[in-house]
C-alpha cells in the first residue's frame, strides 16, 4: 500500500511538473525554448554588464534623446530581450485588441493584416516594414497580401532570427530583412509601394526624423500606416501616479520618451504627409489589449523559475534573471496604463505621400 501511495504521489508530482512546464508552456511553441535563451549578439559573459549599461542610460536622460545614442540604446535592449520575448510571447512583438472567442494568435494576425489592408497594396508590390523585429508581422502580412516585404531592424541578432523564421515558413521569397537604422535607411528615394510600422517608431528620439525617412523612400501617391505608442487625453502630467506609470513603461521598453497623441498627426503633416485617418485602435468597442498581460501572470512565474534554474546551472547567461524581472515589472506598468486609459500602444495614423511630392534633395 505504501509503495502504491508513493507511486501515485510521484506520478502526481511528475504530472504537475509536466503541466506547469509544457501545458502552460511558452507562447512560441515552435521557436525558442528556455534552454536556448541568450543575450542575442552579446556574449554570455557580458549580458549582466550590458543590462547594467542599459539602466545607466536612464541616469543620463539627455544622452538617450540624441540621434547618435539611441541606436546603441535600442540595440542593447533588443539583444537582452529578444529571446525572452520570443520564448514567452511569440514572434510578433506588439499588442492587439482582444477579440471575443478568438485566440491571441488570431487577434495578433488580424491586427497585422489590417495594417497592410489600410495601405491598399497589391501582390508583388514592394512594402517597407519599419522596425520589423524578428518578422512576425512581416510573415503574416506577406502571406495575406502576397506583397514583397522588406523589413529593417537595428539589431543584427533579430535579422538572423527573422531570416531563419522566413525560410522555415517558406516565405523567404517574399520577405527580406535588412540590418539598419530607420532614421537613416539604406534605400533609394521613391523605392517602395507602401510602408507600415507596428509599435516600432516609439524608439525614435524624434518622430519627425523617422517619418521624413519613410516619406523619402515611398513613391508619390502611396500610403503609410503606423501604430504608435502614445499618452492619451486622460494623461495628466501633474498626477504622480500617471507620471510613475509612463516612466515605468519608458524604462522597461527602451523609449527615449513617450509622445502625446496630439503630436502624431502634426508631425506627419510637418514632414510632408497628407493625413487620411487617425484613431485609437484600442478604444471601445475594441477589447482590452492588456488582458493578455494579466492572464500571463502564472506563466510569468513559471518562466521566471525556469530562467532562475537555467541561470543557476549556467545554461542561461548571468543577468537573464534581471532582464526577465525587468520585463515583468514593465508588464505591470503597461497594464496600469491600459486600465487607467492614459496609454495606448495602437494609436493608428494613415498617411499618404502627395502625388506631386518633390524629390528628397530638392
């Protein structure tokens, strides 16, 4: 009888571990595993130093606002977080409105397809993905539209990951990835039939610089859509709780500074775009985008335990635990931003390059 009880207890423990690790497993089942987590292009022994360096940027706020400093700042961030994002979240590093009866994956895909539908491109059109990450949106958009997508990201490690995913998905004929700075893109003037950015331009120190670059590389008469991270009309700069939330989001997401929603269209017009539409895709009746963060609390603690074990035995680099802890704290700030309504990650602006737009160097 004792042996039977012991066997049953062991089976329950084993089943519990299996459920905890596998059934409640990471979102990206076909991508990263806990044992694969690295520091991106950073060598394992330097991950902790680079994490400390990342936080030092916020002790020198004037420096992270300059065009010269931001690429290193953002590159360091994505070296630190890319594997963790992909392991625990998936290949699309952005939010989407919750859809009743639909999975997070479906909601994400539909949110991405909306972007390319808005810019009305045709099969074989050449379309720019501004800040493509590891290419989750790129692949969904290419499969949906059959357009040829060219993505640009500052991070070399993300370029390698995106190319590997493109090949695995059989979409490398439609998807191209370039390593570069979207403030100084290596593309000729008037070389794209459309462009989109999904929660990426928030990393730019000045929005007019990236919008001007997008305008330059678009053909006259073509469209650009961007989903922007902004503070809303509910944000109050004299409310200490509001300030704390926004600063927490900035610190945990490599942002030189969040912009107000009122600045987006004005910036687009200032650089030469015609603004066709502007709205918050997170506004009702859209479902709350932050519910995914709240529902992931159990998964976070499971993931954090696994990372601690992996770091303790030397499988994951030293410093990975600190990075994961930072991301969990940031998730709380993002959730508070959504619940209070002072922040949205999907302020949509649809623009057109005028048909009579002069050459960039005129």
